[in-house]
C-alpha cells in the first residue's frame, strides 16, 4: 500500500501520515544509469548519483532502517502543514523524498477546473514536484539523487561528500612551494567552488610522488599558457579565482587533447572507466 508521510521541522518534529492509497511519484526508468557522487561531475539528463549500502552510512535516517508500518504514524494536523520539512512517499518498498521549501507552500486565490468550479481564497496548497529529490530503493539499499544540496537537510551529514576546504586548509594549500600569491589575493578571497576543488586537490597531491608532482606541473604549463610560471622559483603566480581554478583543474588532470584534431579541451566532469 502507498502512503505519503511528512516530517515536520523543529526539535519536536516528527513523522505524520498525510495521504494513503495514492501513487505520488513514478519510479524513473533510468535509475540503472548511475555514477558515484563527485562534486564537480555534471550529470547527464538521464543519469543519477547513487550511494550504495546507504543504510550503513552515518547520514542515513532511522526511517529507512526500520520496517515501514503505516499504523505508527498519526494523521497530520492542519496546523502542522506549514511546519513540513520534507515529504516521503512510501510506495511498495521504495521511498521518494521531496524537500519542501517556502516556494512550494502557496497561498493564492484559485478555483478548481471542474464541472462545478469552487473558489478558494488564501487556501494553502503544497506543490509536489514531477520528480522526487531522492529515491531510496530498499531491496537495493541504494539512494539515488541528482542534486546533493537539495537533500542535505534531509540526510544530515551527507554534505561530507562535497566537503569544502576549511580556512586553515585553504591557507595551507596556498602556502605550497609551487604557488606564489599575488599581492591582493589570499585565502580570504577563495570562494566556495574553489574551496571544494582545493579539498579534492589536496587529496590528489597526497598520492603523488615528488616526480609525479613535477610531471603534473609541466602538464599544467602545457595547457594553461596564461598562468605565469617562474622558472627559477618553480612556482605559479596565483592572483585571482580564475587562475586558482586553472591550477586546481590541472592538479585534477582535467585537461586533455582530442585523439583526432589535437584539440585541447577541458573536461567539465570525470567518470573513471
């Protein structure tokens, strides 16, 4: 049987039954096209990020680790509709999650399109999206999603997957010998996107041998002609966010040359084969 439940906000927030015996979402037919989550990966329209063995993750919620029993949930009170944090549609072993934002709780004057239209004034309605923000398939123990930020408040701690470098880590990275900062650029100027890239680059650098690092720096110089490189001090001058991004893309080996035509390109996302 299908059930739509709602999780309310606040310290005393709880799950409540909303609707039963209705199919709220349809299971997409492209869930077999998945990639492991990468903050810089741009999904194709017909692909999903997937986290396997999800029930074993620290950020999995109790709702998914216990048996679903509809009798455990009371009917939501009308006064609590405005407190809904997210919806969860349970449909034959599949959980569909939708985050509820203020834009999805609408108060407008409207009438229904029917043989006997009824006018409603300031009657709040909740808009359900065509596709769920996240889908958990119980018998696969896998969570599927497309946008991590949209589900970060549902699965507390899942944002560890796109961890940003801290201020201290950003300062540490910029102090590397292969970087010379411009006069007006410091860790304070590094924004969110580059902090995510720094977190990834620091992991990559830890795996490189000294010889591999030198090879990577040569590779970066081949593709980033605009980056100033001091031959004597063997460092790149970084004076703004764009130059830092080019350097970080280089450390992640995002640059490549086409086999035919020898065209130099930048990979917007990477999928290991």
